[in-house]
C-alpha cells in the first residue's frame, strides 16, 4: 500500500471499538481509538487522520461535537457517523457539521469503507413510497428535540412535556444496536 491511511475511531463501546480497530488494521489502516471528545482532542494533537468513524451517542456527549472538531482539523477528512439511534434530524445535523456519510448500526467494516469512498450523492436512489407512521413521526420529533438540546435527556423530556423515564424508555425501545 503506497498511501498511509490513518483512521480515528470515536466510540465509547470498548468492545465494538476494539473489533472495528482490528478489522480496519487488517485492511491496512493505521487506527487510533478515542472513547470520548476529550480523548479525541488529545489524539488530534499527535495524529492527522484522513478518515474517522464517530459514534453519534457517546457516554455523556454527542458525537456531533466530535464531527465538528474533526472537520475543523481537516476539511478533506472522510467522516462516517455510525449510530444505533438513527433519525433524519441527526443525519441532517451530522452532514451539516461535516460528516461525509451517516450509517445506522449494525454496520460492518465493508459498509464503513464503502461510505469513505462515496463522495457524491446518488440521484438514482430509490424513493420509498411508504408513508410515515405516527410512531415514526414521534421518533423523528424526539430526535429533533434531542439535537436542539444537545442530547440532554432531561431538557428534551421537559420540552416534549413528558416524564424523563418515559422518554428514556422510548429511546431504549427503538435502539438499533
């Protein structure tokens, strides 16, 4: 391999991060793992990755902050946001902040590597004629509010007029991981 491919993985699930790291190392990437935003900032002081995989929901924080930091470091970096809590609202915000692609879990190394190479949209993508259900609309509204509150569960519940535990149960029910 003539070109060094340096990858940053920002994932708070240690086992999943380790699995991704090994898989990408087998494909010739130099991989560095950060488990939160602060660790990512420390990593960026010593390494300049050309690729990044960022979990959207990190313990106590939003991966969107990490996307913003990575994009500020290198505007050409290929950033893939990976999430078990996929929604239109968070996908739009991730792309606006500089992510190259947005994938719902479960996704594998093949999916992520394919996303790194995609730089253009697909005008021929199939348009799903399925109408949104009330549950889907509710899910999208909850995620839009989560984005607006920077993933603060208590504040989101307050703004939605529901109990915090009720919101937490709804989020766990729809988890894709």
